[in-house]
């Protein structure tokens, strides 16, 4: 089964630098590029798309709550029509930059707390999906593989869905992600992350926080670009998948 490797890119803002995009990009196949609401700015978006094009990496939009100070990781009490509108705004901006650089916009993946909220509230997922569809119904909706209501909500809006799993996050037995506030919830060891990816891709399962195994199938694997060892994790994941004979290709 072929697999896509994605990462959250372009999250720097002005003079503030986030991530190591230049080091990560050669080892991924899809880039979720910040749209300016949690990170990113016009120059960063343009530069990141150019970098993705250079490496043959698919370009995707990574919309968020309008929360620069909180990096999009704080929940906002926002009406559903406003959620839809901010998605249109951000995806539309990314589509314009993609077109200006001669590449297609391929997918959309919500960021941070907007993604987490959509994973548990199908009305929010549908609001995001409606926004995506109104920009371009051919865009792929990337959603949490262990959140079936999120995926079903996007499918109900007629969007193609890609199930996503994480290389560098610890899973709870119910399929949710262990909160970042819990120590050790983000893997720092490249070998641990690479083994988790092999378990997902080759065995269709993942070991959870309590040591049990949970079934998990995905079309795309995420490596968080803001995780300090992300370049080493991306290289380890790509190398282990190659050794296992797994085809890595973009969405």
C-alpha cells in the first residue's frame, strides 16, 4: 500500500522562525502550508510553495483559527458559518499563491485546535468541508483516521478524504491523541517515530499510551514541522519505509 508523508510547513511569521522546512521538505511528499492565521505570512507562503515545487511536493492549505498568539492551539467559540468563512478565506489565499507559482493546490488539512474540534464535532467538520468545497470541490480533505465522524462529515459534502495518522504523536486507546500537556505526548526519538509509521503502514495498527494495540489504516502520515527533531524523524521515516519496500507518493 503506497503512503503519503505530510508535514506542516511555512509556519514562520515575519522575523520569527518556526521549523526547519528546508531540511524536512526533501523527505516528504505533501506540505500543509500555514495560511497566515496561526503562522505564515505572504512572503513565507510564497517561499514555501517555491520550495515544495522544487522538491516535487504536493501543496496543501493548513487553515486555522485566527490565533497567532496561541499558534492556533486554543479553541475559539466561533459560529459554524464563521468557521466556513475563515476556511474559504485561507484556502482561497493559498490557492492564489499556488496558481501564481504554477502548481495545483491538492489538499486541505485544518490545523491545531480547529482540527481537534472537527475530530469530535461533525458539525464543525462539515463547516470546514463546506468551505473547502466552495473554493474547489476537487480538493482532498485530510482528516484524523481514528475520527470516523469527521471523515463521514467531509464525505457527506462530496469531498474525497485522506485518512491521516501521526508519526510523532502518542495515541490514547480510544483513538484520540494524547494531550500535548502530558509529558512525552510528542515523540522525540526518530527511531520510535519511524517504528510507529512502519506499524501503521505495514501492520495497520498502532501501540497506544497504555501499551495496547489499536487498528489503524491511513493514506497519509504526518510529521509535525514544529517538533525540533522533525528533520531527523522525516529522514528516519523515509529511510525505514524504503528499506521495507513501501512506495511513498503524494496524494
